[in-house]
C-alpha cells in the first residue's frame, strides 16, 4: 500500500514538472486566472457605464432640472448642457451617446393635463449601451415626472409605496458576477484540458508504454494525473480568488474560504476524471479539442452560470443534473455571493462527490481498456 502511494506521488511530481517546463501551458494558466478575469470584470457587456449624455433644456423649469439631476453616475456621465445648433454635429462625431431635448413649456403642459413629449436622440452604433441606456433614461424621466405630479396634486402622495432592496449585491455591480463566473468556467476548462492533454502527451511521445513496463498500474498512473493537475488548478484558483478577486478588483467573498476550497477540490476531482475519459476516446490533440467543444461548451452554457438554471426547459434541467458544473456553479454562487454555510451547500457538494466517484470508475475502466489496446 505504501509503495502504491509512493508511486502515485512520484508520478504526480513528474506531471507537475512537465507542466512547469511547458511555457505555453504556464502562460495559459496565469493568463486565465489573472488578466482574463480582470478583462471580463471590466467589460460589463450587460450594463450601461459612463454613457455620455447631452441635454438641450428649452424649458428651464424645476421639473426639467429635477429630471436632469436624476441622471447620475456610474451608469451615465454628468449631463452636459449644449446649444441645439451643435447637437447634430456632436452626435455625428460620437461625442455623446444620448442627447435629451426638453421642449419649452414642458412643465406647464404636463400640469395642464396635456401629453408633452421629450426627444431622446440615441447613437445606435453603440448598440449595447444604446439599447439599455435608452430604457434607463426613459424610466428616470417617467419616475421623476410621476413624482412631480404626485407632489403637485392635491391628493398628496399615494397610499402604497413600493420599495425595492437588493440583497447580496446591493449596487447591482455586474463585474462581481462576471469575474467570479469567469473563474468558475476557467476551473472546469483548464482541469479538463490539462488532464486530457497529459494522457494524449504520454501516448504521442510513447512514454505510456514505458510506464506500463515499470512496476506501476493503470490505477496509479490515472490517480497521479488527477491529483497533480487538480493541485495546479486549485492553487491557481485560490491565488486568483485572493489576489485578483478580493484584493485587486475589490470583490467581496461572502462565505467560508475553507468551505469554498473544499468545493473546488471536489469539483476538480470530477472534471479531471472527465478529462481522462475524453482523452481515452481521442487519438490525438486535435480530436481532444473537438471533443472539448462538443462537451465543454454545452456544460458551460447550461450549468446556470450564464443564465438562471430555473429558466431552462425542464428536460434540460434533468439532463444537466449529471454534469458536475451544474452543482459547482450553484455551490460557488451560494458561498461567494450569499455567504451560505455547510448546512445549505452540502447538497450540491454531495452531488459533486457522487458524480466524481461515478466518473472515476467509468474513466478507470475506459483507461484500462485503452491501455490494454
């Protein structure tokens, strides 16, 4: 038994040194958990940020000033008052994304019960900001106008007031979600790639046959690759969480760091076995890459990281229960966003362990068959 453990340890050390001697793989690991996370966090594709706004205020009323003052950072820059004669030229040159034109007598006509109109010019070449920002500005103007009418009305304020409070991410900062979700995706991707590539590399260099004539078994070879690749990815993940997420980006992690580490290790156990299973079916690195596309992309898209898992068809939800990424996404989000404890996250944690164990036995049987052939 001790000899088996020693063999597994020595073979794993060999895999770690082979990764460290591969500069491209080292660069990929470092980039995936540092620069890529920062880029993803800073590129808020689903939100409006610092959109330039111009205002032509021909009314100069308390209501017009109130509406303009409600357009605030970080979604928009401070609105700039400009002359209507230069509005089109500024929009043509891309100086502003939005230009709001408030007509004369807007407040008077609104109080009189007529329906005055405000013109919002949008630079639609900036597609994501134009679509979302237009809705934000429309909502801001509508809310301010309704509040102004309520205050001016003799009936006074309404009896029922809706107050919305956001939990876990009070300011709705999209970078919190996108950065952490990117790390979750990178853990799965790199673990499968590195473990599968380790098997393919042994086969292409004919070193797998050399290992088989040594006093080691298929079980020891497979376990050595699992623990060594999992260790490298786990260290890179923890480094990214501490120094990139928490320190550099300033994103808080709500729950227990030790419990999160346990979940990462359980997930790595499952996906490294998956990488070995894919490598047993692939005959070369190009084939492994094609299998990765067919397996990894659906797993990442349907695991609940990009879109809520509950919004997917029921059949897809049942199918994705066998994917470890589904439970890892739920586990990670519960801890990092909501600060959940073990009493809440033990269910996805147990499912990851069960899927990893099943994947281990399937991968081991396939690996032995692949080696024998």
